[in-house]
């Protein structure tokens, strides 16, 4: 598992470098069939990540790859789930709140998660269920990954529920359902706005209490953040059933969920 984590971290950092090369240019924006935006950064980051992960001989589900039919995927006991550029809208807005997400899934559950923030060089990661999650600022890209693992800072969620209750809201998706949920909370509420999978990180590292998501997400949006959260005891639960999100489903669309 440690070697797979090292591979995922290398892939995320190098993908981040490719993203930043495009970020520094006057890039063009395309739109996919579902009208979601796509840039050269998405494509280049995906190519880099594939070049690393294909060597592990573990199949890959990536937002930017052609999806393998479920008749084949259903037989996978493990797979990578990747979003090479999570928060393309934030990338286009140039607000820095976009990430690289890489997760390893086994039997529908996230085991390993890596989230890298190319602009701030923040790296979040965990390498197994029941382990810990850590954060490191990658100021020196010549650092050996093993040394990085040893010097990274452990992160922990908030233990107290004292007001104000800090609720993470998306910059792009704070809809009526989310507002209605917030209205049910007791006491003073403070909204903490963030883009991309950074919303998971805020809860995992104790900068927010809750992240309700009442808007569409795909498995690649959540898998890495889910892994990082569950390693510190934070649950990612479907709002209707109260059960944990599952991965490599027939339909890669997530139901609504709550991170707490």
C-alpha cells in the first residue's frame, strides 16, 4: 500500500505541474456533452496520471478516460478513481481552489486517497482504512516522497460542536436544498465557502464541522476526499439511507451525501 501511495503522490504532483503550466497561459475552454467545461490542463494532467497508474496494473476510472462498461468493471475487486482536475470552474475563474484527486478503491470502499492543490502546493493523503491522514506543503519538489511521508503533519477533525457550526458550502452549488438543511441546524451557523474536493479537506483538518452536498457529484469528485475523511473518523454518508458512499457502481453518479 505504501508503494501505491508513493506512486499516487508522484502522479498528483506532476499532474499539478502540468496544470500550472496551462494556468499561466491564456487557455481555451471547451465544453463536453454534459456542458461541463474542459481545458488543456484537464487533458494533460490526465495523461500524466495515467502514465503513473497504468504501471500498477490496477484499472483506472478517470473523468477524462473513456469509461469501461460496467459488465467489465463489476468484476474489478480494486481500481483507481481519478479526477485529474477537480474544480475546472474554479480553474477557469483563477481562484486557486482546484485539485488533483486520486483514490484507490477496493470492493467499493476507498482505501487510499491523495488530494493535491497545485496553486498552494498543499498535499493531503492517507494510505489505508484505520490509518491517519496527513498534510504537507510541497515547497521543495526535489524532496524524496518517503521523506515527505515522514515529515507530513497529521490532521484531525474538530472534536467540539460548539457554535458557530461551520458548514462547508460550494462556491458553485449552494442551492435551496443545502440552504434548507442549514436552516435545520441548531444555533449560530457560519458558512465556509470552498471549491472542489477542498471541502472534504476542511472537515478532515478541523476547519469545518459539516459538508452537506445536495447537488450532483461523480465518484471521481468524492473518492479521494472520502478516503482522507474516513481515516480521521469523519463519515461520508448518503442522506437517504445513512450508509457510506460506494464506488465503482454501475452509475458513477453519487447520491446526495453528508460529511460529518
